[in-house]
C-alpha cells in the first residue's frame, strides 16, 4: 500500500504538519482464518500460494502476540476489526485482480470501507494475477499507473 501526503503550509518544516489524504491499496495483502472461494480455487497459483501468505502474515505479527489470521492487522475487516466509521480515513483506491488468491479478501476490504462510510474506489483487472504491474510490457501495467494518477488528481482537486 502507498499513502500520499498533503502539507497545507509549505513553509513549516515539521512532519506533524503533513496529513495523509490518499491510500493506494494495490492488491492489499489481507486474509483471515476462513478459507474463501478464491483461496480454494486459486491455491497453487503461479505467484502467490497460501503457504507463502501464512509465512508473511506470521512475520508481520506484532511481537508477543499469538498468531491468528483473524488478527486485525491481517483481517482488517473481520471480527476484531477497528471501527473506522468515525475516523478521518483517507480516500482509498483498491486494486484487485481476478487471478489472485486474496481477491475475496480485497473485495471485502473495499466493501468494509464503503460500509464504514469511507470514500473508496474499486479497480478490477479480472484477467491479471498477483503482481501483474511489475511487467511493464503488459498494457494493464500502464493502465494501472493511469488509474492511480487519476485517483491522485481527484483527491488533490478536493483540497
């Protein structure tokens, strides 16, 4: 995920003066204890296996906390999710692909943002796999850059 910042006063040299105004979530790496249809159907895919996701999630867990895929840093919209409905949460673009084992979790994240009353946009590349954007020869890679650019401009124009 990437964040972009806004600094209302360019003359103040303090990090506190920055504010997060946008979140670019390209194939966010969320999951949970439940096995989703996409995880079952796309297990053993060319780029991302469930075994690999378990390893990453275990590595991301805060020290001293027991490993569970329903921890709020892994399953952000799950049973232990933080209520963000009253928070100042940045506008978010969620990018997902049809051939990503985590696509169901990504869609749930987008739906959770909407249910929480947050500004969220969904971009789908149904014929792409996890990490497609690292291949510049794919037209979808350039299209993704254009989508992110348009989103960034849309958010900045609201300032």
